[in-house]
C-alpha cells in the first residue's frame, strides 16, 4: 500500500469518526432542547392550575368552609402529573420542587377537610356533627391560609425561573406590521 493510499484511508476514518461524533452531538442537543421545551410546558401548567385554584379558594372555600359544605374542590391534576414525570424531576430546581410539593400537600389536605366536613354534615345527627365540625373548621381555616400562600407561590413559579429570563444580548424581534397592498 502506497503512502497516498494510507493517507486516504486515515482521512476516511477520521472524517467518518467526526461525522459520527457530530451526529451524536447534534442528536443529543436536539433531544435536550425537546426535553427543555416539554419541561417548560409542564412548568407553565402548574401556575395555570394555580390560577384556577385561586378562584376556587376565593369563590368557594373561603365563602363557605365555615358552614361545613364547600361547592368545589381544588384541582391537583397538573401538579401530580408534573411531580410524577421523570423529565420534570430531571430539570426542576429543588426550590421549585419544594414549592410544588408544599402546594400539593396543602391542597390535598383542604380537599380532605372538605370531604370530612361534608360527611359530618350529611351523615350524622346535628349534635355530633356540630361537635366535630367546630374543630374541623378551626383547623381547616389555618389550612386555607396555607393554601393561599402556596397557590400564590406556584403562580409565581415561571417568574422565578432564571432559565426563562431573556438572555443578555438576545436579539429582539419586533412584531410584524400590517402591510397594505396597492393594486
């Protein structure tokens, strides 16, 4: 084998190796970008559910809990799905995870108080219900204050995520302007 053929063979191996390396790096980067987009979508679902829960808190729980029957309960579906997703756990900051778990715990407890208070009202004589309902409502009020704080914290989650902030020096793209066509 001549020297030119050896050089050609070595270059062929090197270019193939570089091609495979760049292909793997490109695929890894694309996968990482997809994961980040999915994580951001999950992160945005939590404050959205928080807004709905804030409405339920103000329009249902705080208005009616002292009477023992609340019309609606808190939704925890988005938080439960996010916390149970490995992709979310991979990208979430520990502080955000703590806020999310705290909110989930408080909302579940409020829903449990709602269920127990309703059962007391509907399933026992008035004297027994009044006795148990008084202590339940006392503890429930404290829990609803914690719910209010937790809901406000999860609503603010994307604002606290520095990875969502605009990067310095990033180009600003102005909105498109309407153009009138002249015939």
